[in-house]
C-alpha cells in the first residue's frame, strides 16, 4: 500500500496488495495465488482489462498534458 501500487492494483480483484514491509503478508499473497487457479486466472484477466481501459498511450498522454 505504497507509491502508485494501489492506483494500479485492486486488492483480490486484479492482484494482491501486501501490507507495506510485511513479509508475512507478502508471502500470504504469493501462496494465495499459487494455490488458487481460479483467483489467479480472474485477477490476471481483470488486470489486463484494467490496463487496457485506464492506461492506454492516448489516455496517459492526455493525463500528462492535463497535469
């Protein structure tokens, strides 16, 4: 939960956001995806959809120009 990660990843929808500097939580997230094929697949698809929707070159260019 630091930097731009929460802006990019939706916890358990398009990935896993571990608590900052919490190695145990990081390991928990890795195990969760290793052990759960359905979650891994759905998060992968959701992450791809999110990037295609929110982070295209045109959208990012407009955002930088607006800034």
